């Protein structure tokens, strides 16, 4: 639409519509940030409870599997889903898109009677604005005095100045620049609030992985207990940090709304510079949102996944080695049984008495040869070599399966000092 479309009431209604849309988008963004905050606390509670109820004195393979499944996997799932940095930045993108679509529904321009107080002095006016207002009031006073006789005697109808408000252009700047800037500050504050607890989780998983991976199978009592106690303690610190972190709050829109109302009030006057509201200028505006937060949370999730994968890999290795040992042990027992039987038979044949003649020695040699042949036949019947080869093949296949799901490359970040406020250094605004 072009040209004036309504009177003063239409302008007020359109302005309130813009404010309502902004508040609606802010509410939706806040809901996402709050759910994300609560999701991280829930994930920490789940992993912490699982860590407290896991027995570190159980066999190493079972222990590693329990921690991987019940402690580190839920943290990975949270950091890549409900709590991911991408979810927060995507909520900002969605809000911005929704606001941009709403701009198209704002009237292009509306006209209304000029507010009577428009050129009155106001606190905060610069010297230049105050002077220009005085000149406008003086000029209008002279013009009114010249018109008075004609208006007094009905020769001319009294008129009131009309103000044309380019509402869509003003709304485009407000909803496309000012409000997204306010939203980005809220998003970054929410991301930064949970960063210390995320770093504590990284530290907990990294330390546990290093210690648990080095636990000797036969001496897990001391090392595993120590590693698990440290894991539980650090997860408890992370949970406390998250619960004490400031919750997301509604983006501060009072200043942006006040600027928009001021733009509407001063439209079509020297007090409003129309240049920054032009589409070509708006297209060049850079909206600040530090998307390095996405990578921060993604790499924290990678560390949780790495800890879980390595634990499961070692647990699988121990399980396959145990099965391999059992298969070999069964074959060895069978071979040992055959050897023991032949040894007893040979023992029964040992000559007794004071002398051994050549004929007796030759008989022993022949019998030993026969028993050796019998031993070979017994080994073939036991199929020992084949059984060991089959067990080795199963071991190799199991190890290949255990490592096939591992990524070729995983990106983690250096663990920062958990006493600091961790962030990718958002730019100042």
C-alpha cells in the first residue's frame, strides 16, 4: 500500500501490533532458553545419580560399560540435543526470521494529525534540536497569526498539520536490528551461564578416561575406586555450578521499544534521519551473535562421546580376550589330559631292577614312538589348533566390530580453568 491509510488510531494500533509481535518472539525465545537450561540440570542429575550408584569394584569390563552407558552417554545426548549451543542460536535465527516475516504485514505508511507536543522542548534535546524546534514554533506562530482573521470570520477552515509515518521502514529497522541485538545478548548470556559447568564435565570425563583406561585388569580395586570417586565429585561440582547459574531472563526490550516509539513520534520531521531505515542500508547491518558458542558445546559433547567410546572399546576388548582365553583354555586342558595319560603309561613301562639290556631299551623306544603317534592322533581328535585359530578369528572380528563405529577424527578443545567464566570471548557491544 502507498500513501496515507488511516488516522491517528490506526498508527497507534499498528505500533502496538509491532510491540506485540516482538514480545511474542521474545517469549518463545525465552521458553527455548529456559528448557535448555533445565535440560542441562536434568542431564547432570541423571549422570550424577548413575555415577553414585555404580559399583567401581565390579569386573573392569562391566564397570567401564556401566559408566559409558549410564554416565557419559546421557551427557553426550544432552550436549548434542536439548542443551546444544546450536539449539540456542537456532532459536535466535527463528525469532529473527519470524520478525522479518512480520515486517511485511506492517502498513507501508500511515498518516495522522501531528501530535501537538511534537515541537515542545524535551529533556535531552541537543542545542541543535532545541534551536530547530524554537524556529518551527516561531514560524508556525507567525503563520497562525496571519491566518487568524480568515479563520475567525470563516473565510478559511482551520487546519492541523498532518504527519506521515513510514511505519514499515521504521518497523524493519526495529525488528530487524534493534530487537535481534537485544535477543543476541540474552542468548549469549544463557550460553555463558552454563559454560563453567560444561567445562567441569569435560574435566570429569577426561580425568576419568585417563585413569580408567590405565586400570590394570587384576588391580582395579584401588585405581578404579580413586578414578570413580573423582568422577562423582567433579560431576557434583558441575551440577552445583549449573543449579547456581543465573537462569535465562527475558531480553531487555525497554530501550529498543522506546527508540521505536521515538522514531514513530518524530517521523516526517528534521528529528528523524531516514537514511539508516533505507533497505540498502539495512542490508549492510551486521547483527552480532557469537556463533563460536556452537563449537564450544559441540566439542564438549565430543569429549563426552570420546570417553564413552573408549570405555566401551576397552570393555569390549576385555570381554573378547576373556572369551579367547576360555576357548584356548579348553583346548589346553584337553591336550594336557592326553599328555598326562601318556606320561602315566610310559611310567608304567619303566624297567625295574639292576640291569637294562638293549632289547628292553628298544622296546621302550618303540612304545614311546607309538604313544607319540597316539598323542598326535589325540590332538587331531581334540582339534586343538583349529579351535585356537577359530577363537583368534572371533577375537579379531570382535575387535573390528568394536572399532568400526569410532570416527576417524574427533575434535575436542583444551579444557579451560574451571574457576573462570568460560566463554569464547563474545565481542563487546
